[in-house]
C-alpha cells in the first residue's frame, strides 16, 4: 500500500479563492470547479454573469484531467490537429482544466469555463498555484 495525499476543504477553498481572484482581476465571469483524485466534485461556483453552460462544462474539464493525468488542452490539441477520434473519448476536449499533482500523484483538478480557452486555463492555473504555495 502507498499513502496518497487528499485535498481538504481548506485546500479547496484556497484553490477556489485564488482562481476567483484571478478571474476578477481580469474582469472575467467564469465557473470554477474542483474535483478530487477520483474525479468527484468538491467545489462548484458560477460567478455572477458567467454563462449558464459554464457550470456544466467546468466540472467536466476537471474530471478530464483526473481521468487522463493531463491538462484538458491536450485533448483540444488532438482534435484541432485532426485526431477527431478523440471526440469519442469520455473526456471534454476543451482547454481550461488543470491537474493538481502532489508528490507525483494526481490528487484532483481544477476546471474553469466561461471565457476564452486560454483564459479559462489561466484561471485554473492560478487556483493550482495557490495550493503549491502552501505545500
């Protein structure tokens, strides 16, 4: 058996607050989702003015990262580069999901939706970075 760290509620709140602060600093209204290492929802918030659909897409971007061990952008790139078979995978091939890696193990992910793909990813990375600052 090996020991694997798990996100606490305090961790999740720190991640979400940092992601929200980044979105607010840029003037973006987004949905922010955080999931655990099994892809299960720990946090979901839709900022005022964020598109309604973003609340459904953000958790799926996070889940994609946990299932695959990669940022969700990897799958968007696959599709954009002609590998349309990737659309049949049980993932969301849209940039904006970033894995949370601790001691080489994926313990969760952040998914953001609501603005341009790169901007979603920027907000998600801000959330992940907040956890790294205290680790």
